[in-house]
């Protein structure tokens, strides 16, 4: 609810600032860009896990070097490129979280996060039911190799989830 209100407020500011471009159809704004702006301005509290089924979390330090920022850009590119291979946006989100921030302390302590990492979190009824840490993302410095690694990890993760869901459904149908 807070997120929705914040996005509505941000959208209102965009319309006020760029209304003439919007009316002329010259302004192309995506929800991703609104979220990115709102996250960077602190409008949306990205330190709490969203109430979705899956959250891809990129943990980073407070100080972010160009390589760390580039990793996040590449992850976002992979997510855009994967499109339909991912669950819909009601069920899946991406968040970058500062593991040095006091706001993320509970999560960091619970999962012993002490380095830059990428993790997939599955939630059921507002509790974490699965925590999958990707291998060392630093092992994939080449842009193409890095993006392929992230893509393959996500594809494999969701493929296993779909298989488990189908198997569970088949058992229920057989009873």
C-alpha cells in the first residue's frame, strides 16, 4: 500500500514536470524506471522484502564501485531479456540491498551475508520458505559470461520450481 502510494505520488510529479511531453506522446516511462527512481530517492523502502512469491536480491556494500554498479545493470538487463521466462511481476521482483545498512541488519544476520552476492528468496505467507544463493558472481567478469550465468541460474531455478509445482499438483489430482 505504501509502495502504491509512493509510486502514485512519483507519477504525479512526473506528469507535472513532463505533462506537455506526456500529452504529445513523447515521454516513454516504464514501471522499472519509476521503481528505480523511487528506490534511489528512498521513496520506496527497498530494505524490506516485498510481498511477492519470489524476490531476487542483489546484496552490495554501501560504497559501490563501478564493477558493482555494472553487475546490477547486467542483472537488470537479464531480467528484461528473460521476459516471459520469469514469473509475472505480481509474483517476482528484483531488489538491490545494502548489506552494510542498519535497515537490513536482521536479514544480513539471519543469512550471514558478509559479501556481495545474489540470492533468490521464495516467500510463503510472508515468511521465507527458500533461500538460494547463486555461486560467486565475481567469477564471471566478462559481460556475456556474467549475463549467461545469471540467466541460466534463474532459468534452472524456476524450472525446478515449476517441476515441483506440477508434481505436487499431479499428486493432489491423483488422490
